[in-house]
C-alpha cells in the first residue's frame, strides 16, 4: 500500500483512501446521508464518464462557477482528475469572465441548474459548452447529475499523470495584475499533507472553493488525512456556530474577517463551543496577535496561522501545542524549503531581513503564458513570494511586510502590516488596513482605514493618539478613516491599492470654515506655510502637502504668535486645524496655571 508521499496524482490519492477508509464518511452535510470514501471514488469515476460522453476529456479546461457545498467539492475533484479544473467566483463580472474564457481557452463551463449569470452569457457568445449541475437531494452529500446544453462527440477517459495539469488558479492581485497559476497533479499531491489532521478529524469547509486556500486546507488536506469534511447551510456566523455543534467539527480554516465576525456572534450570543473542536486555522490574511488572543479566549482552542501563496501553497504554519508558537511568527515550514535572500541574491543569516523565497515539489513551475512575470518571479529555482522577512535560529519565519506595499514616507520606510498590528491592539478595533497615499513632497504618506466594533465608543482621532503610544511618530497614519468595510478582491484579500482609490474623495475633505478666532489663526498659518488660498478646520496639514520640515515652521510660528512652547512633533499628533487649535488652548491653560506651592525648607535641610 502506498504511503502518502508516494501519491503521484489526485486519482491515486482518492483510490488509496477508498481502499484504506472504505465506508468511513468523506463528506457530510445537514439532512443528507454521508458520502463515504468508497462512494466518493465511485462518484469521481461516474462524473468522469459523464464528462467524456459530453466530449470533455484530458486536455479540456473546464471552468466551475458553482455555489459552495459538497457537490462543488466532488465536481472540482472530478474535473481535476479527468480534465483541468478552472474554479471561478460565481459573482465574477462580465468583463472578467470574458478575459478568463479568452485567455485560458476554456472549453466548457459547469454552472448550477437554472443559473443565468455573466459567465453563462459569455460562454454562449464564445461558443463554449455549458454544463448544468443539479444536486440529488435524495442521495448522499455530493451526489449530482450533469446535463449539457448541447451535443458533442464522446471522448475516451484517460487517467492523469503526475505532470498533467489539474488546476488553474488566479493570484489575488493585491499589489499587481492577477496572473494564472497552473498546478499539476504532482503540485497538488505535494501540498495535500500540510495540515495536522487524521481520520479522527472533521473539517468544516467555509472558504469558497475557487481559492487555493480552500483547495489546500479544506479539501485535499482532510482527504489526504482520512478526515471527513462537513458543510454548513451557509457561511454566516450563526450557521457556522450551529454546524460546529451539529456536525461535531474538530477544526476549520477561515479568514480573519470571518473569524472576527464569528467572535462577535459568540460574544453576543454567549454561545457554547463544542467539546469536539481542537483547533482553528486562520488563512488568506495576516491574523493580528490581538485578534488571535481574543479568539483563543472565546473558542478555548489554539488558533494557528500560516503563510502561503497561490503559487506555492502553504509555506509555513504555526505548530499546535505542545510545540512552541512564537509571537509574530507565521511558523515553520510544512514542506517547501524556505530562505531569505539579500539584494545580491545571497542567503541571509538568522534574524537578517531579506526577500522570502521558497522551492519544492508544491511550487508551480511558472505562470501561464507570462514569460515576463516568470523572469521576475524566479531566482534560479527559488520562487520569490514578494514578501520580506527573516528566519530565526529555530527556522521560524517572521514576515515584515510585502515588498511592493512598503510605504516610502520621505525616505523612511513604513511597513503597513506593522501599523495594522499596532492599531489592532485597541480592543475596539475589528479590522484595519494601512495604505499609501500620494504626497507632493514626501512622495508617499501613510493613511489607514479602520472598521470599529459595533459597540465601540472609540473615534478615529482617539485611535490616532493611541497609535503614538505604540509606533514611531513617522509611522503613525496622518489620516485615519472609519469605514464600514474594507475593500477586498475576488479572493477575499484586502486590496490596499483599491482601498486608496475608493477613499480618495473622503481623503480630500470638503472645505469647512474655521469656527473660532483660534482656528482662524491656525488656519492662516497653515495657509501661509503651504501657500494655499484657504484652509478649513477639518483640513489635514500633511494631507495637503505638509512635511516634517514645514511642520516645524508651523509650530515655531504658532509658538511665536501665541506665546506657547509646543514641541516640534505636536503637529504630528494633531494635524488638523481644529485639533491643533484645541491643543494650543490646552497648552496655554497649562502654562497660565499658578506654580505649585512647595513646603518651606529649613536652612539645615537646604544645606544637605
């Protein structure tokens, strides 16, 4: 019997697990019989026959645009085995659908019965076969029927080889154009044993099955471990809590956004956590230490996080207790070799920050039809992840930020993730994203969008004052904006560049005239320094083009005109006319208060 390391294709893995676990459940869902490992393998073969009868075989690229659920999981496995699976977000807009169909040369699209979304319309315009999927509610979880909108000549089923293309995913595109990532059966099998699970576990599948994270953590990893996979009615916090109990879940993987919403639901409902749960994994975005602590307190289990990319799969992950989890680390390698390189391409020493690179059988061989991107992405056989970080003496990886996301504030580099983590220390902050905004003299300035907890009494101004206690002054955002939600891409990752564009109008606040004589004085000094005709009470000195040097001139002018002794960095703390004017009043009151009365000392005491 083959060991997990000897698997060479996904079909090989499924056949092995069917022999090993037989009638044990592979997929479970509410109000449905479980689908066993034997039945899963049978459904994959049956689906392969149905696809072959429709003319869809080994070389075909099949786009899956389906809602979540066990049927999508079985359909994805089947198309990976017998063709090439191209998972698609069902909410993808028309323009993105056209680009995907054209660039990837899609041969067929599988959609839910009755679907009439953009991908169906685009498929019709490009003569791409549309296949309809209908779940069989009277059968086990994951069983479905397929129906083609047209006819085609049948093809022969051909079992895959290790080097055959199984999956085409898309990068998140948070700092650059999204690219197509081709993954072979060998790549996917190498990634399958990345999670600490076995046949006693049950994974709750939450992440949508068009992301690399979902394929790795919530599909192939539990199947490779002999675990079962459960599905909730939907992905709302309430449905997740219910599924944790009803399905006797032992672990699940979710993004920090989902975990944050789940935490609020647990707090509101004072929900009980099932005794079966043994750990939770955070994926997609960095999990702040503060949110991790809150989650562990509420869930009463370890919350581990890892680091991975679409191109390489899971790279590193924190181990479960009793092994050490180091604060700030994304963990130890779960397969790929990890290194950090300096600017000359040499390996960095322990604790020396450099570019994070990886290599191994789970790493893609190159982007699809993008030679220019491949030249930049690889250094020899090392894949550049686009992150900066360092390894300690024990091999734990610490990330210091995305290379392309570093903010150059007048020559001083600011890592957005560091600012995010500092702001997340406040208990009233639910989510935060720091980003760069253009600045006429600094080049770039620092701004941040913040989502407060529903019951928060905190304001953006108070949070900014909090930031000064945890960050160097040049790293504190000049502007903090309270928002209802953060901009995300199709894969659910925070898109900082899009966020900056979306908030551009808000950053340029409408003119509000000064309301007091003190505000008029401050506004006039701002206007004179910045050479502007008028300045409003809500205008931010640094957002309007001010920098540290011109800020010192402002503070000196204010001290001279008002007889104060404000510190040179005071404008960093209170950068708007209204806030700085209020601070000048507080400072004047403090200077005018009488000196304290001290006890009179005796001559002998004075001589001591």
